[in-house]
């Protein structure tokens, strides 16, 4: 049993290394190379793979993202924690190479999150493949609710578009999700 779990963990890690690379590139640290950040992110992904439970229905990349980010950020904190912080009245010696600032390690909040677009694309791909099990109205609700090939919409917006009440849209969505879960279990 342990060998099978290790094999599954290793498979999750190897399949998602590109995701770690994408996340690591969102960070910048003069004291750590991109390869170092990727290595640290890989450690986080391994921890996530050990704790991941696919039966909960959450995509692995969604589950692993906080572990990967934490490992990368922790590595940056460890390296930068050794650098003395100068008060505003202190000055650097002439010719000093220490031009390290907080901006070198802060995440760019305006940059699109790689995990969000990757998660959305993975979800969209899975839904497109599975949606054939649904009738036309169920497909329309699921596509609009999850934003597949369209902007994501609320149940009220979907109801208005389809001439249905919000509660009826929720019922259709829930029924469609049950069908998708059943189809997923039958095709594993």
C-alpha cells in the first residue's frame, strides 16, 4: 500500500512541476536564484501531495498552491532574515553592494495569479469533457456558473438569461453536478 501511495505522490509531483515553475517565477529575490525558488516550491508540492485526498473533489493544483507558496516565501524569509535592517539615519558604506530592498521579495499583486488561470483552465477542460452527460439546459447553467467559454455568472444572472428563478437555477446546477460526479465515478 505504501508503495502505491508513493507512486501516486511522485506522479502528482512530476505532472505538476510546470506549475511550481510558474509560481516560482512570480517571486523575485536577489539572494535566491529562480532554480532555488523552484526547488523550494517543489518541497512544498511534495508536502501537499502527501496530504492530498483526491476523494474530496478539489483539483490538486488548487490544494497544492498554498503549500508551494509557503515553501517559497519561507525560503525567502530565511535568507532575508540574516540581512540587517538599516534605520533611516544610517547610511551604507560607499561602494557597498547591499542595494537589497523589500521590493525584491514582495509578490506583485497586480500580476495575474498563475494558479488562478491554471485552475480555471483545468476546471474548464474537465467540464468540457464531462459536460456531454448533461442535457442542453444543464450545460448552459454549468457553463455560465463556472465560466466555461464565457464570463462567470451568478445564479440570478443565469436565471434572468434563461427565464428561470434563481432557486430553479440552483436546482438545475445541483442536479447537473450530481450527474457529473456519478459519470466521473463510473468512468474511473
